[in-house]
């Protein structure tokens, strides 16, 4: 991610970045202009869902983007046939989107 120094308008580089929550991250930037030397912090936050996840985490609650037509999406989901899905590299993460979680083991 690129960020400009708010003072001298030069590019800044990332010095450190860390996850704060499931939906936010703090990044520390340092200005590349050594005469300026400004070091600043930003917070990047996920604020809405544009396309729903195929493996949703029930603990993550994000609003749907207003451009998504909920009624059309619901109609499409209901009219689609079911197909068995087996991931190639991992076991089931969430199981059925609207059903109970599979037993561990």
C-alpha cells in the first residue's frame, strides 16, 4: 500500500504493520524524505462486504455493500442445485453456510 507524507508529499515506506482485530490493521510509515523525517500511523479497516465469502467466519460481522441486490442474491442461492464440495488442500472450515458445524476429528 502506498502512502504519501501529509507534510512534504513524498512517498513514505512501511516500517511496521500489525493486525489489531479481524477487520483492522495498524501500519507505521516513515517519510522517505530524510529532511522531513515524519513517522506516522494509519489504521486500515474493512468496512463492508462487496462479494460474500465462500467460507464465512461467524465471528466477523460486516454490512453488505449497498450495490448488492439482496433479493436477487437470495433468489439465486435458492434456485441453485447443491453440489458436493471437497477442498483439495484442507478440510472443511465452516461446513454448510447455514447448518451446524461438522464434528472435529
